[in-house]
C-alpha cells in the first residue's frame, strides 16, 4: 500500500524486514548454510516447528523454492551444528541459490521416517520480498496424508482464519475415519491441503462439524477442493453441504454426493465453485462496450460512520478516469452504500486507459464526522483484474488530508513490512485502535490494528501484548507515531504502556504509560509519541559471579515429566539472580525433565550470598504442560541447599516459591511458612474404584498394550495419568468387549470433590475405536459418556445428575381437606424435585388415580401411581394448576410420596388455585422399614399437632419510573412457610397498569406465606423490544408492611428481578441461608417434641441455647 499526500517518491525499492517476534538475535542467530557462488544470491529462510508433543525432527530437511514462472532453486539442505528443528523452535538459515525472482511456492520435506514433524510456517526473504508460506500440518507417515513433503503457497499478507463448516449426510452409516482435507483457490494464490482436525469432532451421520483453520490469504475465493485420503478403515463418506467464511467472504456449496472408492462416482474428492451452469440461450446480442467493474470492501468494525459521497480517480498507462462520484454508478440503485462488512459494486463506462497503475479514493468532509475503514478495492476491465490493498481508515477527524488515499496495484506497490508490538496495562479497550507512522520521507495511512500476526481478531485486553504484521509505505526514518481509539464513553478507557515498531533492521520504542480516555488525564483518545533515544550498550556487570551446580529430580510417577521450558530465580541475603532457563545440562544431549530422571546444570550467575529461597516453574509451552517436581539441590561453593518440593506444577500453578531445608538445624519460621504453603503440601492418598461400561455399538475387541488411561480432576488436585492396565481388579489380562463392564482400582492422590474425568490413549502402535457408554467412580459418581474414543485422543466427561435416564414408580397418597370442591375434572400438577434433578409436571387426575374412581371428594384419601424420572432423595415439591384448563378447586391437607423404599411427607393444608404455585419442603420422613399402616398412623399424629395456615389479604403497591410497560406482570412472594405466585392484574382502581411515573395498587387474598423474605417481579414478554423502569414495591399483609427499593430496568432479556425487604442485613444471601437454617431447626424441634411428648419449654430452652452459640458464630 502506498499513500501520497503531494510528496514525490524516488522509485527506489525499499528493503523488507526479516525480524521475527519470538526470535531475539541473541538467542536465534541466522545460520549460514553454504558459501555464495558467483551465480547465486542470498536467501533468508525461517522455519517454525509446531509446539506439539514429538513435533520436532532430526532431519535432514530440504527446501525447493519456485517462482511464478516455475523457475526453481532445486533442493537446498537446511542444516546446522545443533538440532534446529526442535519442538516449538524458530530458526533462520542463510542459504545461497540461483536467482528465481519473487518466490511463489515452496516444497519442503524431511527424511526422518522414525519421527513425525509438524511444520507451522516457512518464511523466505530475498531482494525486497518477505513471503510467508503457512503449513499448519504434520509431515508424518502415520498422520494426515502420510507424506513427508508438502507444497506450500506464499503470501505477503498476514495469515487469516478460515471458518469451515462441513455437513455429513443422513445416508452415512459408519463414522468416517479417513483424514479429511480442503484446499482453497483464490484470485491471488491458493492454500496447501488443510486437514480438518479438531478434538471430539467426527464425521458422523447427519452431523455438522466446524473448524477454524489458519492459512494464507488467497484473496477472493474462486473454488475449493474437499475430500479424504482413503486411508482409514471406513472410507465411504456422504458429503452434503460445505460453508467457508474468510473475513467478509462467505461461500456455500451444495454437494450431496458420495466420496468413496466403492459408491457413487467412486471418487475421493470433489471440486466445487460458485459458478452455476448457464441454461441454453438464444444467439448472443452484440456485446456492449467494455465497462470498468469496481468492487469496494468496507471493514467489518463497529463505531464506523460512512458517507455515500465517495469519489475516485483511476490512472492508467494511456490516460485516466477523472474524479467521479461512485454513487451515480452503483449497480444497486437506492441501496445503502459502504455499510459494515459489505462489498459494493460499481460500473463505469469509459474509453480504455491502458494498464491501471494507481487509484485515488476518498471524500470531502468539512464537518469532520465521517470515519470509514476501507479494506480492499478491485477493478476489472475485460479479462484483467487489478487488486488494491488499502486496510486503512479515512477520516478528517484523524488529521488533514487523511480522508484521501492513493494506492498502487498489488503488482506494482512498493510497500514494506512493519512489525508492531502493543503492550496494554491495567485496562483494556474494545473500540477500534488506529495507528499512523510518520517518517522523514513519507507518512502511512491510518492503519487499523484489528488482525494480529497469527490471523486472530485483536483484543486489547488488560495486561496483554499483541503483535501485528503491517504492510505500508516506507516512511524512511521514523520520527513519531500517532495512536488512539474511537471509544466515546467511560466504558472505553485504555491504559497504553508501550509500542515497539520494527522495519528493515531498525527498531523504535515508544513509551506511553498513560490513559487514552475521554474521562481521565487530559481526556484525549489519540496521542503523538516520539521514539526513545537509543540506549548505549549496557556496561559489563561489576557484580561478583559464582558457580551454581543445580540438580533437578523429576518424580518417577508415570507422565511426571514435561517438555516445557523450565525457569528459575535464586534469592539470597545479598542479591537476586535474573530469571534464567535450565537448558545446558552437564549430561550433554540428554533429554530434560523426564519421568524418574535427574538433570544437572552448571550456571555462572551473580553471587546472591546465602540462599534463602528459589522460584521455579515452567511456561506450559508443550503438549505435556504438567510437571511433577520431586526435589532440588543447589551447590554454591562448599554450601549445599536442599529443597523438598513433591508438587505438581500445571497450568494453574506453574511457578512456586520453595525455601531450603538446612541439615542439622531446626526449621526456621520461613521454612515453617513454606510447609504451610502450596510448595510442599503433603499429598493425601485415597482409593478410587472405576467402572467403565462399554456400549452396545462396540465392534472390535480391545486387548493389551493400547496405553489407555484416565485422569481424575477434583476441587483440590488432580491425579496423574492412571493407566487402566495397572488398575485391573478381577483379571490379569486387559480385554474390552461389547456390552461389558470393566472394573479398576487405583490408589492415588485425593483430589477432593470430583469435578471432571478425562479418558484418553497415548501414542500406540495398536489403533483403537472404543465406544464408552458410561463411567462410575466409587459406585456413586456417574459420568454419562455415549462417546467414541479414537487412537491418540482424549474425551472429557463431567458428573451426571443421575446414572442414566431411568424412570421409577412413585406412589402418591393425597388427603383432601374440608374445603375441597367435589368433582371429576382435576387440573392439578405435581413436580418432584430431588438430589438428581426434577420430574416434569405430573398430572394428579383420574387417569393416574390408582382406584379409577371418577370423583374426588372432601376428606378423602386418594392414591395415585405415576411413572417418572428418578430424582433421588426428595428435597421439595411444587403444586401448580394450568390457568387455561377448567378444573375443580383443590383443598389439600397433606401429601405423601413413596419411592425407592423411602417415604416423604408434606403438610399442605391450603387451597390451590389458578395462577398460583405452592412450593413445599418435607416435614418428616418415615423409616424404610415402616409398614403402610404405621405410615398412616404417623400421618394422623402429625396432622393433629400441625398448625393450620390461613389465607391472608395482600395489598401490593408498584411505582413505575420513566419507562412504562403494557405486558402481563406477575410476582412471586417467598416467605417462611412457602411461596405464592400472584398475577398483577387488574389494578384496584381499574386504571391501566404500569404507566410512566404512575403508582398502581393491587389486592389479592391467598395463602399466608408468613414473614416475607424475598419477592420476584417478572414480565413474560420475550419477543418485543420493551423496557420497564421498576422503581419501588410495597407489600402490606395484615399489620405488616414490607418496602423494596428496586430502581431497575427490565427488558426482554432480563425480564425478572429478585428483591429483598429494606432493612434486611447486608449480604442477603448469607442472611437467607442463616434464616432458612433456623427455620429448619425450629420445625424439626417442633416435630420431634410432638413425637416424643417432651415438655415444649425444655425443647425451646435447648433451641435458645443453640441460637446463642449460632449468633456467636455469625459474629466471628
């Protein structure tokens, strides 16, 4: 992209930057591979190896670079004295080969068949070009297409994310297990094969699989190829539909065919495009004169204010199209132009101006209100398409002349690459961030910082560091930058710490350390920053140096080791070392930090004096991101310091402080503090019995040597990988069969309350497919799986509320009261809530009545029998009626539920009316061994001592604020004795309810809930955009008055609010808990006193003593 503001350019080719964000010169030197010959030129090749387990290779590695006209360098060996292709490494190689011009594609391969290699990307720098070739794939004879070489296509644009959605048809019988890939072809280049892999994503019958894949930007997508390699056991795949989203482009393809070696057309891939076959047409009419077809893409960002007064000038080798308004040439008339994420098209009739060289586009905006993000422009004339990359903001608000831009076409632009690193401090920003770079030769456009180097959306979150690759005009020596955001209110307060800009071996640092906000500091959202003065070389340290011999012992447990980078800091009574990495082991090339291994290091560091603490941990940058560290020893001179750790370092606790245990001395206060800290907390062990049920769809039997394991996660800890072969109980041989249960026993770390279970398989020579139905731990905790575990994969399971979706028989005994209305039309429903969930609403009517009598009478004992979900131990019930059905008015005295040899009794003694829900908790439970006759006696004895609850008159006063509402509103009132639901309609005075700044009064007679603890106000409108300002609520019940300060706004998303009476203790959740516990204890004491016939005064004396102790506890 080139930008002109009346300045002439000298036409010299600028140099591209070859810097890499994670490749400091001191740590990642450029490796010279061979000496230049007279006919050869120098190439800089950067190779990034993926950060996965066993993703490195021992080589040899070769690269062949091709130009657009198929000139090639031939194979170039990339080698070094060390091992350059280690897991997660980034290495640069200086190679020499023939000059092929601008690189267009490469073929890279390795010849290490014993290991796989994951290639992240390759970069080639030659002349003034920096071209990136994105791979993101394995070169492994066991994975993907099982090839050790790949052809990659280059781009000078940042990588982008392709959102891919694949639908498998209903004709699919078995799950496809052959590697699936997609390759995209665009107007500028094409991707390599993108293998569609994701955790727990399978191509099952009638399923939709979604993937997010990073690769090079192909420009406008023209066609795709999708297929599979035909390498699995199931090679028949019925592909129904494909969607691809890239930036603002969205393509959809209807396929509906078999990709199979045996079915349909017997093909394994299909090529798809959006071009539709044309129907036969009459002989063509004389063609109209050629037109210039212009397509303009607007950025997909918020806070953008566009204008339809865009003008353009197009310059060619044989003339130009003078400034014209694009609005007059729009293909779609009377439509809104330049909207967020849109592509607008225009047609201009004009004589041929030859080869298009540049364009100027912009608008006039004297009021400085417009802010438009221009992404891309393409111009087609006859068969030739010209592309112009803009990626900049046009706005007079950002400075004079910033509402116009001049751009050269992609084929002739002379932009260079800038690496920009933004460091955010204590507060992030979600608004649009804009950067402009000023130099002694030129100025860039206003550059949008919205896509990071890896192609993801930029999120300037708190304490984050983001890196961007930007192509822009070479401004020469950078004099200053301007940076800011377009956020307007207090929600957009950004604390910017620093910016670093690199270009052509030049590095500039800009310190901000200030707020960009309309509310803080100078209330500016944009600032100018000048670069820091280059600092003189740091003088050599005059501190005394010491030699430290460091010994690290990793636990011998399975999978205790790590491939992550390990770092340490040593603290002494005189000084502190810098944080250093433990890399140079005394044992040479021995692998570091493996299970059961001891590693020794010799480090030359600052002398810290007497060592009193160390800090050690890892960066988690590996597949094995957890490390069980056993102990550490440090020898400094004649002094030895021993550190006992015995702790798992994972992603949640990756670094710890540890103090030494000195020999022949008592523990100091510091070491005592260490023992109480997490660094050496003793690990409590326990026994877990694990039962795994294999499903009925399992086909093959699974035998030994398959490396299956589980990991149990809890609130306090997690276990190591527990291999199933080591936990066998009943048999010595490991066998998994269809519909069989396997039991295992493990003695391992006590993780506390179990929260998650992971089942997986490590790399094994024996591929498996295991259909797991469910898992039970310690015969109490169930994990419903119904999933398939494949080779070298994992599945995550979470505790299920019930073992399976089981149903049981509930026997309901219902005693009607004296005020019950006789009749046969029952309209009452029961919901049972228990430890494992709740049932649906169960009708209590003549169809569920056991005796099949037609009428429900007064003072009658009625028995119902219902089949419903097993909820476990019952905690409460809910009685309700359907307001849209006609039925008798029930008066229920009590209700008993019998299930699973348990009996649960509820006192009701009230009427149940329409629009009312009654929530009840159990009063007492009979023992499992009691007979039905004894149960009935217990019911009668309880009913004699129970206090009947009468109805109460409720007066409800609602005050509405500024926003009114015209939809039904209801209120739930929760008290000491239960809950009632009251519809707020009609008003007492007959006026329209809930109008702006109005106060409405409602009255209702219903069940007395006792002292009111909480209310819920709710409206039922979820379709319309509404807003109701609920200001205050007052409830009068007898001589009791409750006031509720609401001052909330309810819309269709937040349609209800819980309110508590004014004057309640702060922290109502804690108060609710305390009050509910007191009520429960009081009720139990009253019930026990009625059973045992003890003097009530003695019982309540004990209760009063308990209250005194309870209040002391609360005060603490």
